[in-house]
């Protein structure tokens, strides 16, 4: 079973499987299940000689993402004027982006600067847990932010009573529990597979569809469960976000004053941009996997890296530029430090 959109868990091998099992890999045997000692990650195919130089722009993106999201978190925590529902959700988004960056940073640095391609099976499982968990959490946080905008515009008088601090904490806790509940079984199912062929992965990090395709046993259950997860989380979130904006647009168009309409739409610009930069790379990756079977491996690798790097890089930039309160708080903190 294959999914057309959202190849977070159910995907297509980016390019043909590599060579046979290298001689230095000794699979462990347990109840007829073969687990490899290590997997081999891949940088940018055909450009191995220039990996150290190629990683410089990637390194810059990581610095921007980590420092930007760290600054957003710091500003929201320290500035009391930002202790409001909208900014609480924004802090959650920044935390997810930080987690996503740190989940792949170690393997990216190891591959591009130290040619350290090996990753143990258990470490690979751990990395997949964090990558897929933070990805699904970010999707859920974007949905929560869409609901926040809907209440703020369509029912402003009840905004404070609906989105109380206790309810926001419950939403955050529910997102973590829900995502953990679906990701852990998915990875446990992966541990039930045998890997007796190639152990060369096609990305710079462990990715569930990539690892699953290396199995020499039947993966129908894994694919079906992965598809169910994506459908019930990221796909459903995107539909509900779209529905919330249909209701928001309907409400805003009923406002008589053009100036008030512009102001109402202006409060949604940052969030709609965040939604776009999260889902467009995801859909692009799915289209490449679905229709780009003969696309050069370089294209798959670059899109896979963009898929995980662009949202953490762009979100803090968008919210810093488009949100006046965040911008003012940052200026206030910088000035206080200088003084």
C-alpha cells in the first residue's frame, strides 16, 4: 500500500537499492529476525569529495534555525506581554522546530565533515522517533494555531475564556501523548522486520520509508499502519486547517470596514506562511517519490533535506518580521543588553 501525499511514514524508495550487505556488517539473529549492526547513511551522491564545502550552507541554515527558534522561545518566556495564547502556541512551534533540527544535526555533521556514515540500528530507531514525532507534533500545533486564529477573529469576545492557560497546557500535553502513542508502535513494528540485503540508506538521516524498503520481509502491515497514521494526523490536520480558514474568510468578508478586514487578515499572514512552508515541501517530496522514479538521486536528497530544514529556518524569520509584538520584544531585549 502506497500513499500519494505525506510520505512521512509510507513512501517509495528514492532510488534503487544499493549493493549487497557489506562484509563488515554482522547481522544479529533473534527468533528468525535479522537486525543489522549498522546502517550506512548517504550524503549527496556523486559529490562526496566536496561534502565539507557543501555542508557550509547547510551549517548556516542550522545556525539560523537553532538561534532563531531559541530567540523566539527566550523572548516569549521572558517578556510578560507575550504571555498570551497565540504566543504560547508559537513557543510550541519553535520548540518542535528546535527538536527537528537537533534530531538530524549530529548525523549531518558526521557525514559531511567526518565521513562518519555508520549508525547503529537502535540509534536509527531513536532518530526516527524524534524526527517523525516532532514532524507530527508540528502539524498538530499548526492546527491548534489555526483554531486560535479562528476564535480570535470569529468569536473575539470569548477568546480569553475559551483559550485559557489550563486548556493550552492540556492541548500541548494531548499532542505529545497522541503522537507518542502512534509513533512508538510504528517503530516497534519496524523492529519486527528482517534486514538481510543492502544496508545503505538514501538520506543523511534515518527515515521510516527508507529503512522499511531495505527489509527483505513483507512490509504490508508496516505500510498500512504508516498510512493510517499519516491519514489520521497530518492529512486530517491539513483539512481542518483549510476548513478553519474557510470559516475565517467567511467571517472577515462580513465585516463592513475595509480597514478592519485588512487588519483581520493581517493577523493570519504569519500562520498561513508557516502552514505553507510546512506542507509544500512535504507534498513536493511526495510528488517526487510518486512521479520522479527516474529523477537523479541528487534531487531526492536535496528535497529530503529541504523538507526538514526549511520550516525551522523560515518560521522564526516570518514571525519576527510579520509579528510586531515579537519584533518589539526582541528590540527591547537587545537594547537592554546593550545598555
